[in-house]
C-alpha cells in the first residue's frame, strides 16, 4: 500500500530516538482537505494506534494510516529530501494528477478537497 525509502526510514528512526519514542511508536501519515490543489499531506509522530488504523511495517518503521486517508495514499512512497532548496519528508503519490509547487498539496482524478493558497 504505502512504502518508504531507506533514506526516509533512517531519518524517521533518528527522529524517534531524538524524541525518546519507544519501538511501538510510528509515523502517522494522513491526507486532509485544503492546500492549493485540494488535498494536503500531513505527518506526525504517533505514540498510539487507533483500532481502525492501518499499520504498515516498512524499513523497521511503523507507518500508521487512518482508513479515510488510505485510498488516497495507495501505492505512494515516503522519501526524505535534503538539498539546497529544502529538507524534509516528501510523498511521491501515483494517485496525484496535479500538485502544486509546495509539494505538499495534490489532487486526484476524482478531484476532492477545497483548494487554498500555498503556505510554506
């Protein structure tokens, strides 16, 4: 369903250690309405998993996805970018038919979400 590059997994592990999180913690990945293309990605460090969450183990990291976000993230890959322009996690999503320059907002073929101005 959702995968993670080795570079992203290493960075996530560093974050977990830095924050003192235990091995059962995970990286929550979600999609919310908004962003300049209609949907926007979100990520958070999660200490707990809800009963209806999907949990994917990849590269030694638990990726946690809520059931509403799962269809929009099907086949996506989490990566970590560190270059002159920006540093941070990014999502390469095959479901996105349009995205904005911020790289955190996208639109699917079915549309959805309400487009808003980019904020970075």
